[in-house]
C-alpha cells in the first residue's frame, strides 16, 4: 500500500525499517518471493500459481519453515533465528 511521507528523513526511516524487517526473514523465502513476483508479472495467474507450487515443492526443503514456526510458538523475534544460507 503506497504511503506518503512528510519529508526525506521520514521516508528514509520507513525504508530502513522495512529493510530491517525483510532482512530478518529467511534468505530462501525472500529470494523465492522475489523470483515468484518477477515470474507472476509476466505470466497468467494460473501459470503463476503453478510456478509457485513447483517452487515451494522444490526450494523449501530447508529447516527455515520449522525454525520460523518454532520461533513464533516460542514468541521469539525472527532476528534471533539463524536461517539457512542461499
């Protein structure tokens, strides 16, 4: 959702906050999201959903999902979780 900021400083604060939030996530999940968004931009919905399904079946074989769920159940911040490397 687009936001309007009163000045450059507020804009940069929001941008760095978003960057920090994204960087706390699993690198595999972040890269997968980027790949799937780029694919979906140029393909029909049905093809994009099929691509996401195949991506998830093949690329989400790391322990990142288990670590994320465990952190959520233990009410830990994702910053404290060590995710898999790309």
